[in-house]
C-alpha cells in the first residue's frame, strides 16, 4: 500500500485535512456555547449545516467533475473550504458560523466525492488498496481533527477554524503542484445532472445507502452529542473538562478508528466476507450506544466506551465503502457520490435532533435513539441479503487474488 504514486499521497493528505473539519469543532462546542451565548442544540447545528449541504451537493458532484474535470473539481472544493473556514473563524455569532459551515460543506462535497474516485483511479495495487488508503486518510483526519481543535481551541475557539484554513491552503498547493493529468487522457464521460438520483434505482446501491443512512445517524449522535454529557459528568465531580481534554478523548477515538480501518478491516473482510463483518460491527456499535446511555452520568464510562467504539467504526467504514465500490457496475464517481450523499444526510439529522431529544427525554435518550437507528441499518442489511449476495462471499487470499488476476491477463 505504501508504494503509491506521489499524486495519490497528495490527494490522501488533502483528504486527511478535509476530514479534520468533521471532528475539528467537537472539542470547542461547549466553548462556542459559552462564548457566543448559544444553547447546545444551536451549536450542534454546526454539524448539521455542514453535513446537510455536503450530502445534498454530493448528488451533483459527479456531474460537475464530468464537466470541468477531476483536478479542477478538487481545486474548487479546496478553495471553498479555505475561504469558508476562515470566514467561520472571523464570525461574531453562532448563526454566522452555521452559515459559513454550510459553505464549507459545499467545498467538502466537491472535494471528498471526487477524491475517492481519483484515489481509486490513480492508486497502484487495485481498488481495495486504494479504499484502505482513503479510509486511512479519513481515520487520520478524524483523529487529528479533535486534537488540533482541542489544542487551538484551548487558546481561542476561533483557532481551529483558522488552523483548518491554513492546512487546507497547504493541501491546495500540494494538489496544484503534484496532481498531473495524463497526457492524451480521454475526456471524462459526461454525466447527467440527475445521475446521482438515478443511481439509487440500482437495488444494491440503494440498500447500502440506506444502511449508511441509519448507521451514520448513530455515528454522529456519538460524535456530536458526546462532548456535552462528558462536560456535565466532569462538572458533577468538580473537574474541568474543556477543549483540550475533549480533544484528547476524541483523538483516542479517531486513532482507534484509523488503526482498525487500515490494519484490521482488510484482514476481517478477507477472512469473513463483507456482510458478516458489517453485521458484527453494527451489532457492536449498537451495544456501545446502549452503554453510553447507561453511563451517561459517568465520565470514565463515557470516555472508555467512546474510544472503544472507534475500533468498531474503523472496520465498519472501510467495509462499507468497499461494499459500495464492489456492489454495482456504475461509474465510481457516481456510485461514491450518491452513496456519500445519502450517508451524510444521516449524519446531518443526528446533531439536529440530539439536543431536543435530550432536553425532552433526558441526557441518555439520544444514545438510545442512535442505538435503534443502527438496529434499523442491520434490518435493512438483512432484508437486502439476496441483493447483496455477490458482495457477501469471503474475499480470496492475496495470493489467490494475484493468481486470478494473472490468469485473467493470460
């Protein structure tokens, strides 16, 4: 996996920085609430506006990239992220930050959906190695985001936004300098503006997109809501649990996610098959959400379960992305953008409803709702068994796969 063209590493670095934007605000949500006199429900909308616009735009990114090309789409996305991250840092109200996070989400959509297809197309070693590399970048970004957010957020809540703008500026320069279009490369096939929606007519993609929708609801309940119970639990024991401490917790969570996405997921999917791994990880995440609901007033319990959940989420993300890439014969950019669009919608809903649910039903209620949502994703995966039968078989060993490729070439 390490023997990749420099172009792949440039895109992977930019991916890592891009995914930092998801977890970056996690440690500073309580600080933003205090500094800007906003409720937890309002500040969690920083996730919702970002993820909703990201998800909605994903349906059209394949159309955009087919018109202006992969490199220009990547650059446009990076420029938007740099601009809107800087504007969010300069904002004076939570409503302004919510709005600028929406613009940030648009840039993120243009970049992420195109980056996955670009890495798969440019990487050596086949699509599976490329997907692992992409998920590794995702894990590194999710791990580094809270750490950077906590470190800079302990100085000022504005710091993480300006820090992201600077890092994305570096990624932009790297893409401009290192991404080379092959000479005499054929023009990209034109994609209909409705291609993303039409892709959902494919039963296998629709099934996996729905699995991702309900799974991501539970994922972002855990990610966006957990800082508030942690802070409250610490306060009950007279402890200060600010941006730095939250950053360390979610760094541990993201590091666990990155490790299993790279080192564990490929082994499990090769030996057990994709569908058994998906079922196992979804079941484990359900248990984690239930435990978070039980330990909602226990700081140690919350911290331990959140970090352990990262081990499951790393495997789940890699296996689910690989399943999407294998499930259909659709163009990679269409399949990945459509799947990601539905997936991010689940993430957008979770922060918007977690706050009101907690206010109405108690601090543990969002975790219970998240657990039910993950159970629904397991139900969808089970009902779609025949549709997904072709991805449910155990993968071959690396040697057997190489022999099959050699035989096909012969």
